[in-house]
């Protein structure tokens, strides 16, 4: 038995799941509010607090951090997104950069 809840298989005729009911079980987490503001709220008018959740793996002595979820807290409401949702909200380039930077901090 693993600590992580597997994401159920989704038929190709249905879109990938975007939301989670709660924060995913993760190996680490990191505040990514700055990356969120760069893409979605440059003036920081929303005042959102954004947290990314990561799963770790080890490859040739290097620790890799893979984003498995995202939490966006705004006005007392917190929404949780899957990895697919995080890609949609942040963009692939920002998500990749966040994974790289967080992975480097784990070394």
C-alpha cells in the first residue's frame, strides 16, 4: 500500500480530472505565489496564496520533484487542483521551472 492515492484511469472520451477534494498526500510542498502572480495576477490584486505539492523520486543521486497538485487560497476559500489542473493554471513552462527549482532545493 502506498501513501499516495492513485488517480483513477479516465477514458479518453472524458477530460482529465482537474480538481481534488483535499490537498494531495505529498513528499513536500512549496509556496509558488510569485509564479502564480507572474502569470495570472501581475498587480497582485487577488491576494491569492498558492502552494504546490510535490512527489520525490531519485535518479542517479539526484532528487527529482514532480508537481502532483496545487492549492489556491483566496478570500478564505481554498481550491485544490490535480497535476493537470496545475498545468492549466500555471502553464507548462512555469510548472517545469517550479519543479526544477524545487528539485534543486532538495539536493
